[in-house]
């Protein structure tokens, strides 16, 4: 993983991360996967250029990252022209697989999202509907907390549906 490329990409696109925090706090969120978890780059197969990045940590700041059964996404970003269902699912599956490989004991996946983006609320409502999922709103952001096994199964089912659709065309 090219840490420099990851940080450069995230910094160049920090306005689009939808984090309602000052720059220094965004920088902390963006950099923490390099120290406390894992980060990944999304490369376009056609142009072989960097089009996205994602990163997660194990544990939460509230518990000094000792609650390693929690995988918390800190960054997930795709350039607008590359956003779509297929790439979203592929990225989510890659993130899930990487998290499971790094920590087989992970039980929860969670992330914070802004409340003022209806398209994100609609997208994440599908995660919130999974068995055992819960939401907690604090000020202008919502915490989505999902059982890791449920999220993995859901993402794999979406991937299977997409594969069937592609083969039927």
C-alpha cells in the first residue's frame, strides 16, 4: 500500500469526504488507518489511475482502540465520475475481506455519516435495515453500527445479484 499516494489523494479530496469537522480533525481521521488499521486505494482498471480510497481502524477512540472487535471506517471516497453500484459493492467487499483477514475476531462494522446528504442517508438505510444494526445520531452526524457478519453476507448477496445481471445481458 502506497501511504504517500493514499494521503495525497485524501488530502486533495478532503472537501468531498463529507466530514463536518475542521481540517485538522479530517486529517486525523484520514491518517489513522495508516497507524491503527488498514487503508486501500481504488485504481481504475481502464485508465490505471487512482479514483478512490478507503481506510478503517480496529477499535474506537472512545475505548482507546482496545475494543478491536469493532472495525470503524474512517474514510471511504470515490471520485464522483466513478461512483456507481458495481464499484461500491466491489470496494465494500474488498474492505470487508481486508478487515476479516487482518482481524478474524471483528464483530462490528461502523461508520459516521453526515445527516445533511439525503443520497447517503438513502444508501445507508439499507445497512441500517440489516438484523442487529443500530443508529445513533449526535449533532449533525449519525453512527451506523452493523454486525460484521450481516454486512459481509449482504455485500456478498449484492455481488452475486450483480454477477447474474451481468451474465444475463
